[in-house]
C-alpha cells in the first residue's frame, strides 16, 4: 500500500471563492489561510505524512495588482507570527522554500524567526513555497554547482534544490489541470490529483478521501510489476 509521506498542494481558488461570495479577493486569501492551519494540523496528527509543502506565493504572483500583493505580504507575516504557537503545540517544523530575498527585511526576519524557533520540532515538516518557481529553483541549483570539478549528478542536483525531497502526492484545488511551475523536479513520479473544490472550501475529509485513493494507485516508477 502506498504511503503519502510527502504531500504537496497547489492552493488555488481563493480569489474566485471570494468573488462568488460577493467579497473582495483579499477575503478569499484570509479564508485560505485558515484552511492552511486546519490541513497542517490534520497532517501533523497523521502517522504516515512526514512533509506538507504548500504553494503560497509564486515568482509569477508579483504580477498581481499591487494592493493584493501588499495584502498577501501582510497576511503571510501575520500568519507566521500567529501560527508559531500552533507549530510548537503540534511539533511542526517550518521550512520555507523559494527565494525569500525579494521580500521586505521585516518579513524575512519573521520567516527566519519561525524557522529557528521550530527547528527542534521532529514531527511534520511544513514548507511554504514563498517567491517560489520550479524553473527558478532549478536554475539557482545549477548555478550553485556550475563550478564543480566533476560532472553534475542527479543526486548533486537534488541536494542543491530548495526542496530536497521527492513528492508522493500532488494535489491542486480550484479546477485547473496544470502544475504552474511547482516542484517540477521533485514531482517527476508524483501522483497528481486535480479537484474542482476551491481552496477555502477544502477540508481534511477531502484530503483523507484523496489519500485513500492514492493508497490504491499502482506506482511503477517506469518499471513493471
């Protein structure tokens, strides 16, 4: 039976959810942040799930309206500060991925603080992909190795990535069927599940149903069984 040790989620649909409710898009992001807490807590109580990696802000998200981007930065800063006790209570280690150098100094400080204060936790590892794009990640990894005196191997490149762990199960909410530049290297053999549910409506029961389907999938990794 398959084990979903590393689950990655593209949390899509916050803005559309808000618009359907007759609300401003930012309200969808607020609702989505609450779901992050619920799903992280659920995964932290699982005996099988070891890592949860969530697509929070992509390298392309800077193209959104300035006010929305500014709100997302404030929301992220407040989320991390408010969730620190929850991380500690649930023994969750926070490990961001992505190029956070583009963020404000204060937000970078908050990210580093939460990472440091949860470093001792040995339960679930929650990664937020922040200013993350898989192509950017791969380029940065290659550039870090380009002066190597030996040929670059798959193992070397994997170890140079922000996320060094293969994805077992990748879920995208919101109805679109694409990876949107997310964990392309790590998802080479991931099982992909695309669902119509918008992220603010996504529940732990939805995740549980997907995991049950995942356990029954025959994973051959290019071979025969």
